[in-house]
């Protein structure tokens, strides 16, 4: 499922995917509010999110079944990016030996929100990634709805995780200030914000241009 | 007046405004108390005639004739308290060692008392001694002057005793001599400053104590032991040496108690406690909780002893009135303490012991005298100062006169009717009245002596803002000479006027009204000037159409905005106590984030500039992860990774603040001699540190050799070649000695010799840099023919030499070509001199200077945290490489250093302040740094002060020194880059000249260096403003003395340090510049 060139007609499915992801996060937050365990929370969220994204991609974007062979590559890259995020978290000052599992869960979550959508759509080649992340001028260069969603949600979830670290040193003694809960919340909040931003942006572009219909 | 002179004028003017802002703010912020110079005498109008007992004491009949005061410095309450629940053999080194106190409490409960002796912070010995003798509350101002103890002028118990013809003997800590010169009939002072010395003071006292006790002719004997405190500073309370020390103290107490007679009282007290690391100065429970043990062989009190577990608390200033009245002398005039009532219910001379009413009455009599004395003091104080809030003062007076009337009535009652039933309860009520009066007075005084002078504070803040404004204004106008000239006059006029204002404020001792008047005048004047400037500029702009502001692009690009945001975040962090407490994490977090932003930016830049290739489907399939990872373009990411790794590693060297309750003390911060149980660990740490300091020096040598700066026999080259390695060697030897047990160490003279060798070696290097900063070498003409043969002079390392020779002759060639085009004689076969090291002539001088300073810093930081300084060096190197990378890929030849790089340097200096084992609190200052190379008996306090200062601000000094390297580094690094790549890439035309381009564009050089220094100072000034504003806004915050005030003081000292170091490094750059100019002139002449 790598390297699918997307046409502007994919706007509708992309919007649906975004809305569904945001809904999923809200529902999740609602159901786990009373009985919160960060590890199970992250694990279940990752599974649900992956299932939604894969199903949506396969059903809505008609990804060719032949490309499923690239799945293994994608999974390896996903684990690899989790490791990268883990390393970055440790470099930022997360404990090296204690609470490894918590840190790794955050890393997996970041890999799922920031890297996995990109891996599924762009594949694993550097060129595609640098094109999307460093060459896109969001208001000038045209790119597909899906790519804009990936860009916005990816950047925003990393930013959210970064901002999530800010409340940790405060002396409020809240349970969510414990590492890495605030960062997990920040990641998901940032991810949702990115998706909402992308949705608005796509709708705005559509209204402006009205070149393509929604579905 | 040249460009250079103008810059210096601006630098100095801005520094004056900054310094003035800091000083004026401090004046309003750090609290002061007026001293009432009045003494109490025997005959005051509130004492009754019957109370005057002449020989037997005035004010009250004395209870004891003689007193022994044994001060065990830093005797924490739990050192003195005997915990019976601990099984024998399992106690910690400081527990259950003072057995004699326990024995006395058990066996003679009415002859002994143990109290928690609560100190008023700051818990430094000098402040405590003032409190313990005058009974007054300390203010923050005194805290800084721990080393320069001055004579006490307020009324105090020592003078009161002397006025009653009592003689005092003092032994131990020589601080007493400074506080009370010529007051003692005999004294045995011993130096107190040397905290490494655990035994001199104590053994000196022990030798003299018992003989002195057996002599007659003294009425009070003060013995001040320092061993426990020094042991805490050196080893901490958990070290076995502490156990030995306390056992020794126990023996002393036992022998003292044995020699006491019935008319003597013994006070054993600690002036403050210590934290778990053995430091003190702050106001944590461990530091404030000292112990007070009172004992007399005769009956002390009628009150039944409380349970051992809950010893009552008394304040340290309570000791003064208690001791005065027990000894029958007047209470010192400015005392605010309250007597310890239970020590006053036994009066054997008046047969008071029999009746309970008489006991209580006796107590009340003492309390009444105490209250009267406090009232007199308040009255006197209110006459000279309007500090007291009116109605609170009135309420207190009412309470006092109520109790007084009640007492009169009671006495009349007793006189007429004798004792009756409710007398006791009325007396007890009276007792509580007096007590509450005294407690309330103390509360009020504590409240008002925390009063701020808001006028000075806002003036200080305003001045700081103002100088930041001038700095920003000047920074925006330093991109070309014309703009600089124009802006210069405005800035100079404004800042000159304001520094004159500062001077007037400072020397006229500032009355509020005149200050405001002057302030308005000055403000109006500067507004007029700035408006005038703007009008002038507008007119100029109309005349010439060059209104472009190229310098702004460096500030308002993506990374520039991010850097501004990060600066702003740091600024905001000062307003939250949590962020100040965890500032160590905050600074590294922001530093790392900024670096990631930069490296992503660079990466994005070079991805954005390269043409996008259409990759065929076939090529796509071949995806090689290793090729991607080893791509040259990944360099910024790898640099960022290494940088972050260094920062992460440096986190292990952090010290713990007391508020960081999850923090564990790093083993790098323990002295090497405390690794008693694990020899391999000891060795590992030692060798780790040695390797960590040797690697940078190898790097230095390699660098200088590679760029040809290590040839010839000039003083600079020789000192670099030999002095620096010798210094390293002696640092390593000195650290090896640290592993020895301290007893052995103190007797070895080499412990002082080795560091001195290091100082001398590095000072030689520093002097050499100043004498002749050019580490270049002209190849003699004779050897010119034998270019590729090893000559006698350059016999070793032929290949690098040849490479350098070729490279440098290349440089020199282009240099000469340039000169010839400038109009000098043109001839093809003119002999070209071959010069080594011309491409790095500026940076080599900077680097050698930095290396020499770093070596001193290594020595001062000690073997534990020195490795962190190496990490800092590594980070600086990576930062420079990163910037070079940036320059190369953006094909940017301008010398303007972007704001984000300056912020990176600023954040690095902040982060390594914490990573070198410091925190912005008084207890984490490493006082022992003053003893590297010196014995500790200092004549003046300048040298130890400097050493401690350098230790504390090591990172600021190091990072600020390397600042000009940002300018130089890309010049010669990019030149290497383009030479290697050949002519394919000629974006950087002057690249092969290395740093020689700096001398060719002298004006541009001056402007850039100036701008760089000013920008860096600006970052720290913003930090200073943040901490100042936070201290001002949150001055009523609960934590202000614990968190915000120390942060502000540390920030202002570090700011001043940085300013001085920046001026030094900019000065050094200009020194090299002028030397190089002279050298080139001479070269031209000889041709």
C-alpha cells in the first residue's frame, strides 16, 4: 500500500478518516476516564487506530491487495520509529532504566500518530517524506487531502507531545502529571488538533475552489 | 574617535546602566533593619526597687554565678537526641552519639532540659552568632557578608556582662574575635574558614578547656567547636567520621560536666543544623532545627520534665533574655526573644521553691521584665523608623498595658488579702498574656522586616528594561557602518544620561521624591532623543532610498522566531516556583528543543534547495537504509543526536535542590575520599575524570597541529605545547591525592603545590596570549627550496606538515594576490613567504586562551564534575560545526550570526551551570573550591572569593569565552570544505583565505564582533529581567526567600560575570586583530 498517488477525488474519504479518528479519541477518552491505566489505554488505542486506518485505506482508497507485501516493511519501520522516538525521549531526560515500558508506550503512540499514517501512504522512502515534510508550502503547493492530513496530524502530535512535557515539573500533585501521561494526552490532543485543522483546511480549499465534489 | 572606541563606550555605558539597575533593585529588595544604638543599664524605670540586688544581679536576682556556653557548630537536633528505639549497632553515624545528654535527662530530670532550638534563617554561622548574642532577628542583607564579619554595634549580652564587671573567656571559632574585638579577658581563637580542617579548632579547645574551667576569675566561658560543621561540609552527616567527631564531643561534654560546681549553668547548643548533604544556609527543617541542652548540677526547674520524645521548641533568640536574667544582667536593648519560662520557676534564694504561687510569680516577674524591655525597644525603634503598622502597634500596646494593670491589681490583692484560690489561675492567665504579647511582637517584626522599597525596585526594573531597550535598538542598527554611526549618538546620549542618573541615585543615597523627579526628567529626555532620532531617520530615509534592513532576516526567520519563543519561555519560567526549582531540567529541555529545531531547519533547507529528481520505479525498489543513513546530508541530524547525547550525559552531574524531593545525589558530586567501601568504583571514577580532561587537550593539540598553529618557538607556541600538558598532568596527580584519607592529605605539602603549578602554568599561557596572540610561523627562506624534505626544524610528522604547508602556501598565495591587486608592486617571481597557521589565526588565539581558562576551571571543579565541562566543550564544538554546516548549505557568506545561534550559546551556559553541580541556592555553593592550592588561612577574601566564583560560574565563563568562535569557525571550516571539493562550488569566494578575510574587512569585523557580544548579553539580560521581575512581583510569595530571591541573586551575579567575560573575549579578538594588522604591515615593508 505504499506510494499510492492520490487524486483530489480522495478528499471525501480523507475527511471521513479524520473525523473518525477524532471521534475515536474522544470516545476513548470518555470510556477510560473513570478507570485509567496509561499502558492499557495506549495499547488499546493503538490497536483500534491501526485497524481503523487500515480498513479505511483498503476500503475507501482501493489500495491494491498486491501491495500488502509491503506490510512487513511498514511494520519494521513502525517499530524502528518507535525506537527512534524512545531514544529521543530518553535524550530529553526520560529515565533510562526505570519506567522503560511507559516511555516505550509513548514512543509507540507517537509512532502510530506521527509516523504510521505516513508509512501507510508514502511508504518508507526518504524522498517522499522529505517532499511532504520539508518541501510542502502548505498554502501554495498543491497536495492531496490525505497528505495534508498526514502532515498536519504528524507535526501536531509531535508538538503536542512536546507541550505535554511542560506540566510535569509543576507542583500541582495531579495524577496526570506523572511521566508519560501528560505527554500521551498531549500527543492525542495534538493529533486531534492536527486532524481538525486539516479537515477545516480541506473544507476551506474545497469551498474556495469547488473543483472536486466531496465523494 | 574610531569605531572601536565607540563600541567600547557603548559596552561600558550599557554595563553601567545594567549594574545600576541591579544595585538599585537590590537596595529596595533585600531587606534592612535599622539598628538602635541604645544600651540597657541596671537602672531602668520599669524595674522595682526591690529587684535591684546590687552584687547579686540587677533587674532580677541572679540564679547562677557562672555560665559555660558550648557551641557545637551545626549540632542538629537529632544529633543530640537519643533515640532509644534504635537497636545498638544499627544507628547511623550521627545517631545516639551524645550519650551524656541522654544520661543526664534520665537521671536528673530537674537539672537538665533538651530543647529544639529553632534558628531564624539564613542559617549561616555569622548570622546565628548575631542572633544568639543580640536577640534580634536577622535580615537578608547580612547573609552575603559571612566572610567579612564586622564588629557588632548593637547592644548584646557580651557587652552587658562586661558592664557588670563580669569576665568572659572565649575559645574556638575566630569569628567571635571579629564580632567582639577586645571583649574577652582570655581568648583562644582558631581559624574558622578552613572547612577541610576538622581537628585544629576542636583539639585547640580541648587542650585549653579543662584547665581554663579549673581556673577561677571567669564568669562566662564560651567554647565554639567547629569540627561537626566542617565534617558535615566535607563528608556529610552519614560518614563514619561524623560518628567519631560526635563521640569526641560527648567526651568533652562529660568532662566539662564533671568539673562543674553548683553555681554554674551549662548551655550546649548548635547554631544551626545541616542538610543531608551537610550544607546549611537555607531554611529547611534540617537546617533550622538545632539542639539546646541546658544543665546545672543544682536544681534548674520545678517543672516536671516532659516526655523525652516531645522536646519543646524554643527560638534561638530566646537564649539571650534567658541567659541574661539567669546571670542577673540587663537584657540587651534590641532583644526580641522571650525567656524560657520554665527555667525561672525555681528561686532558692527567696524560698520560692516551696509555694506554687511563688514559682509562677517568679516566672511572671521575669516575663514582665522581658516584656518591658521589648516595649522599650519597640518605642525606640518607632521613633527612628516608620516601619510599624500603626494599629497593630497600638493593639500590642493595649495588650501590654492590660497585663500590666492586671499585675498591679494582683499584687495589691496579695498585699491586702493574702493568697486566695483563684490567684493561681489569674497568674497563669497573666503569664499567657505576657507570652502572647512577646510572641505577637516577634510576629509583627518578622512581618515588617520583610518590607520592600517599591520605589527603588521599580527604578531598578525600569533601568534594566531601559538598557535592554538600548541593546535591542543598537543591535538593529549595527549591520552597516552608517547605521551604526547614526544610532551610536542616540544610544550614547541616552545611555550616558541614564548612567549619570544612576550615579546620582547611587551616591545621593536616594530620597524617594528626588529620585522620581530625576527619573521623570531622564525619561522625558530620552523620549525626546528617541523621537528626534526617528524624525531624523525618516528624513534620511526620504533622502536616500536604502531602507532595507537585512539584519532583520536573521531574527524573523522560522528558527529566529522559535529562538525568540524559547527565550520568552525561559523568561516566563522564572515566574513559577516549580520551574525555578526544576530549572536544570527546563534549561536542558529548551536547549535540546532549540537544537532539534535548528537541525531540522538545516535539513529542510538543504532538502528544499536540491532539485527534486524524478526517481524511476525501478530505482525506488532498491531502498538501501545504510545509504540513506550514511548520506552526507544527514550530518545535521547526527550532530543534533550527539549534542543531545552530551546534554543527556551531563544531566548526571546535577546537584539536588532541597525542593527536588525525588532527586538523588549523584555519585559524581561526592568527594573521591568518600568511596571508602568500593576501591574499583573509586578507580573507575578517577580514571574516567582523567580521561575526560585529557581528551579535549588531545583534541586541542590535534587541532592546532592540523592548522599549523603549533610551529616555531614563540612564547605562545611553547606555552601551549608544554604548559597545558604539564597542567593536565598536575591536575591528574592532584586528583589522585584526593583519594587519600583526609587526615593524611592535610599533612602533605604537595596538595598545595600541585594546584599552584597548574595555576602558574596556565597563567603563563594566558600572559603569552596577551603578549603575542599570533600563533603563526613564517617558514625561513632557506628551507623554502626543500619543501618536501624533512628539515631539522620540522622533522616529525612529515605528512601533516606537508599538507599544512601546501594549504597555507595556497592561502598565502591568494592573500598576496589580493594584496597585489590592491595596488602594490606586481611581480610574478616575488618570493612568497610560507606562513603556517594564518587561516586560523584568530580562533587559535581564542582556543588557546579558552584552553588555559578551562584547565583552571577543571581544577576548581574537582575530579567529580570536571567531566561535565568536557561535555560542554564537546557541545560547543558540535554547535560550531552545526553552524558551519548551516552556512555551507545555505551558501551564506554573511557574517551575521543569527539570533538562534546566540540563544543556543546562552542556553548552553545556563544548562551547564546546573550540569556542573550547581543550583541557584546558597547551600549548593562549593565553598571547598577556595582551598584548591591554598591552605585556607587567607589574609584577604578576594582570592577565595574569586575561586568560589569561578567554580560556581564555570560554565558561564567557558561558554561566553568561546562566543567569538561562532564568527571565526565557519570561515576556516568552510574554506576546508571548498578546497576539498575543488572549484565546483565557488559560492564562497573568500573561503580559501580562512580568517584573513576578517582583517581585510576591518569595519565589518568590528561590527560583527560587537553585535555578537551585544546579542549574547541581550539574552542574559532578558533572563536577568525575568528573575528580577519575578522577585519583584512575587515578593509576598511564600517561597520568595527560598526560591525567587536566591535565583535573582545568582542571575545577577552570573550576568555580571558574563558581561565581563564577553568584554574580555571581544577584547581579545580585537587584540588579535590589531596585532595581525601590525604583522601584515611589517611583512609588507620587508618585501
